[in-house]
């Protein structure tokens, strides 16, 4: 018999994916800010060109997911 590692629950997997997407968005905003370019994002089915500052401001207004790590 082989020992199987416990599989993460769907909820924790979804939370990990959401956290990874959040980190990716923040990194993209940092890169756009450094290169002085706009970001292309989709919100409510519409494609928008927004400044990285606007993107970051919008993220601060949204509540953090439970158990999310912050970099403060």
C-alpha cells in the first residue's frame, strides 16, 4: 500500500487560486507603474484601460478574502 497525501479541499484550493491571482494583479500593476503604461483589465464583461494607480486604488476598496496574507 502507498501512502497518499491528503488532497486540499475545493474551498482551500479556490482560496489559494484567488490569492495567486491577486498577487499576479499586484505585480502587473507594479510593472505598469514602473513602465508608465496603462493596464488592460476586464470588468463586468468590458475591456478597460486603467492606470496602475486606479487599479491599486480599486483593489484597496475591495474586502480581502478570508485568510488572505497582506504585505503591510
